[in-house]
């Protein structure tokens, strides 16, 4: 290993790579570990196995879609202006307050709300999102503004000339964009840590992390600021904060939602999706934002349905192994979920533990993410390296040491790996049931530890059940499914087949008809605005 580290040092110095010399030994060891793990997969491949367009792979493996859910036109129970004013008041009154937001445009939101109310008075109803206040992660373009991407480095960047496609589609569906929300720096932290703007804090207990990188999105919905927020997911960044904050979150199939006008991190893994309390509302948001887009040629052209199941649904339930990283509380929650499925008339089929397979997929995802993120950030790392948080700089710089051969192998193995997963684990089930995280939200304080290598190991453990699924490209719905220590939320993932959002949304709605976990609310909903953030208790209101 010493020869490898010396070689990495010489390589980085000879090419003037923007890597801290003190970080090179640990980064070299991490990259070598990735390469060794990668051998297990490429050893079984042959020269005829090439890198295929993954969007087309997903389409080819997708089942026939379920019929769509009919949505009856109805009037909003409250006018939009009232909802927006209520949201603005909630931000002032409910912890963590403005810490969940980067920018709030109250005047524009109120003007948009009045216009939508006028439409409704004249009989025009745009759908379930009509007049609803919505927050968006601070990584989407809005005309006349500069998306912050969780870093002060964007302060001098040009203002956007047009809205991101996701923003345009939300507005077309009648949503009122209230503002932009806090996020991890460059979307690179599963805990929600941001060295410049502070950590994401969980409304259930502000001493605990919100999860990330869509930290503000989860914080704002869980605190009752808005009913819906839009985030992104490259390795779990929708599902982790949704699970830790007791919410429902949807990571769509890869290339299902346009990324035009969104901050790139890893184009092969990035996904955009909603966070809300219910599967029903996530479904409405998904239908509003998904579908082909001429501004993003990778975006798939396929039917977008919410999934009116035309037959008995089936869930694959893993038989957990003793070494699987699941707390006792999480395992109990999943056992109870299996009972709920059976009571709800859902067929449960037992399958082997997928942990080893997902670990392999996580390694492959890490290779892809490392290289694609490093390629995007190399110029800024050279120019502004000291302005990056140390955690983020290390994670991105690792990709500068990964070989092109390893990167190409990770991409060309993707089709075969997905086929193997579908054959050996998920089978013909409508979804595979998994934990979203090993346990409840960790405390904030340990995420600020100076031992960067230890932090990265802990990050990897937090996202161990989510990261590999991005490599598989599959749709996933995370739903609240129980409570752990101190009453903190636990989340369950439902992993569908390619383009199987209709399956996981149908299952999510069914589960939430038979459970009340998605109806629990943190104390922030009832706590006075002056309450000390460090003493917020975890409790529930119905």
C-alpha cells in the first residue's frame, strides 16, 4: 500500500491535481478499495459487454404500466393566498424556521397566489397542486435569480435566463413557488451538513440531523412550512431526509424527470423528486414534473401514471441476515409492515437478503459519482479549492484518482447488474421492501468531527440502503413506517421495477390507508416560536 500511496502522491503532484497532499494517502486507499471491489464484477464480464444507453435499458426492462388514477376536479378547501400567508407565518413560528430556507420571495408568491385564486373564481382548476405553496431545493434555476447550490461560490454566477423545467412544470400545475431551500454543499452530504450555512436540523429533535442533501426540503415540510417540496437524489438525498424527518419521498426512475436547469452532480445517477407527508401528494407532484423534455435529451418518453392497480399487488420481503445493518427497532418496524401488507391484501413473497448485492451496487455507484463529480468540479477546485468545505473537497477529489478504465467498467456493468438484481432478488414483485436507513437520525455533533475518514465511513453507513439503488436506476418510494429511540421516525423503502413509479405509488397509498405513521407530526407544529431549539421534544399530534 505504501508504494500505491507514493505513486498517487507523485501522480497528483506531476499533474498539479487540486488534492490536499495530506488527504492523498487516505484517498488513494479508498480508490484502491473501490478498484478491488470492482474486480468482483468485471471478472465475470467479457469484451462483448459494452456500455449501453442506460435509459433505453430501463425502458426495455420496464413492465406494462398500470392504468392511471382518475382525479376528480374539485375546489380547493382554502384559497391560495390564505395558504401562502399561513406558510409564511409557519416559517416564523415553527422550528427550525428560516434555517430551512435560503430565499423566500413572499411578494411574488402572494401575487401568484392571488392570480391563481382569480383563475379558480372563474372556474379554472389546474389540478391537485392548484394554489399550493411549494419549496424547491436551492439548485434549480429560476429566471432572474442565481441558484446557490449550497455554496457561496455561486454568488457571482450569472442569473438564470429561464426557469428549470421542473419549476416551469410546477407552475403550470398551479403550484406557488414560495422560495428556495437549504441544501448540503453541492449536494454532497447524506446528513445535511453544510460547512458554510450550518447543518440540517431535524424538526423532531433539533440536535439531530435532517438528512441530506435535500435537507431544507425535508425540514420545511416536517416543520409544517409547506405541504410539498422538491429535492434531488444521487445516492439517497430525497429518501434519507424523508425517512429521518418522518416524510414520504419519491426518487423516480433514472431519466424520468428532466434535469434541465438543475445543478449537475453525477448525470448518470442524479434524480429529481418530491417530498411530502403522503404518497398521494408525492404522486400528484410526480405527475406534474415527469415526462420527456426537449431541453434534456436523456429524459425518457414514457407514460406517466399514478398506478390504479388492476390486480393483487405483490411485495418482496427480505429474509434478513444477522450481519445486515438494521437496528432492532427498524427490523421490528419492517416486520410490522409485513403484517400490514398481508392485512391490506398484498401478497408477500420472501426473498434472500439483498444487502450484499446492494453493497456491490454502492461500490459501482461510488465509482461513477466520484469521476463525474470530479470532472465537473476540477476547474473550480483549482481556482477556489479553499472555499470548498473539507468534507466535500475530499469526496470530490477522490474522483481525480479513479482510472478511466474503472469508470468505464462501472458503466458497462450496469445493464447486467440490473438484470441480475431483477432476476435474483426482486423477481416479478411490484416492489422490494427495504429500510431507508439503518436506524433513526444521528446526532448533529458527531457529523462535525475533524476525523474525515471516520466521517466518510459513517456517511457510507447512513446511505448503505439507498446509494446502490441509484446505480440500478430504479424508482423508490420512502414512507414513514415506525418509530425508534425517543419516538424518532423510521422509514421504509419500496423499490419498484424500471419505470415502476405506478407500482410503488399504489403500494404507498395502500400502506398509508392502513397505517397512521404519515400522520404523526413533530412538536415543532405546536411549540411556541420562542422555544429554545435545543430543547425541542419529540412528540406527536394527530
